[in-house]
C-alpha cells in the first residue's frame, strides 16, 4: 500500500513519524475519514470543511499541502486501486524534539500530515445493514469538545469492547439521561414516522453523513426533529439507526437487550440508506 507522509508518497513500510510527535504522545491531532464508492470520494467537501474547523478550534496550522488534499486523496485511491473503502487523514501539531505540555513554536514545528487508504469491498452492499445491529448504553465520560474530531479515541474504543463483551455491536453514550451519540456515529430514532436526532452542540460530533441524511430526509418530505432523546424512548421507538461516513445509514434493532419496534430493520432506515447511497454515488468526486 502506498501512503502519504509530510509531502511524500511512500510504501507503508517506509513511512515514519517521530516518537516525539504530539499525536503519539498527547493525542494532539485531528482526523477525517472519507468513504470511497466506485473509486470516488463521498462528501469530500464536508469532510474538508470540518477538518479546517477542527484545526482552527485547536490552533493547529494547516499543513502546507492543505490545498492539495483532494489531489493526494485521488492519487492514493488510484495507486491503491480502491473501488470501495476509505481514505484516512490525520494532522497532528507536529514533532518537536522533546516532550512538553506547552505547544511548540509553529515557526519551527510543522504539523504532521498522514494519509492512508483502507480497501473495503462490499462497503455499500453490507449484509449487516440488512440485519441491523444491537447496541448497549454506557455513560458518556468523554471531554466537553466532542465537536472537534480529535484522535483521542480511547474511550470510544473501550465502549466498542464493552459492547462486544455484551454480545453487541456498538455502544450508545448517555449523558444526564440523554443519548449524545454512538462511539463513532450519530444516533437517531423514529417515532410516529418522525426522525428524531440530537441537536448540534459541543456535546456531539457534527457528522457529515448526518448533515447529508437530514437534508435528503427533508427533501423527501420526511419530518425531522432535532432534540435529545433517552434510552427508554429509543426502546419504545418504531425504529432506530445511526449514521457515519464509513457505515452510511445503519439500522439498530436492539438497545440494552430490548427490541426496537419489531426488532427488525425498518422502512425509514432502509429508505434513508438507499437515498444516501444513490445521491452520494452521483455526487462523488
Ligand atoms: N460521532 C462520532 C463520535 C464519530 O466518531 C463519528 C465518525 N467519525 C460520527 C459521529 C459520524 O460523523 P461522520 O458522519 O462525519 O462520519
């Protein structure tokens, strides 16, 4: 696999980052994941805009190559022959020559830019989406700036492990009695045909797939309400689902051992997945 590190395309075995990199030592970095369908990038502009916002919020400089990011994405997709899969991009505050809590001088320490691809054949025609997944709920103990897409993913990773241990696929995070989001996705329920999802704030990541799916839902005359909901409300809903760039729209059929609706994939999630995949393929670049 060819990867990209700080201006260079290299075989993955030759790519290197310093042991003093602040991404490695302090999770001082941000990332984006863009899906590839039919060899094309999905929602690329949205991911780049959010990347820019994440960098601004943390005061990390744009790497010099920022304007070339589309070209780098495309070259990696082509060179690695990706038809369906992902491009992962990470920018950290860089690698000063030592460990220090104080941010390094941006004049001497440049941000680190890394990109690589992941080949995922069958990403769109995923059999899991036809079956639906099961989730558990866990307390949301993450920091208060979840709107910034940082590489600080230990708790979400632990949440997935807790779900796995419980025989489930993912965990929904709960704060003050309300679901914030999933470990790596935005969460939804359907009640009376209406789509309900938590409103945007610093409490959740502003999902690029969320924005697209809500736009398509409104265009299809489906009703949308943006407000927090509880686990009990989800358990009593007609349907539940989540969205993310790598899973698109994913039906959720069980929450904490309780079936949602009839415990089967519902029509709203199915339709939104179809619309999202159709429209995204058309708009892919
Ligand atoms: N919330 C969290 C915590 C996430 O990690 C992700 C995926 N990166 C999302 C939501 C979904 O965002 P997107 O649709 O942009 O992938």
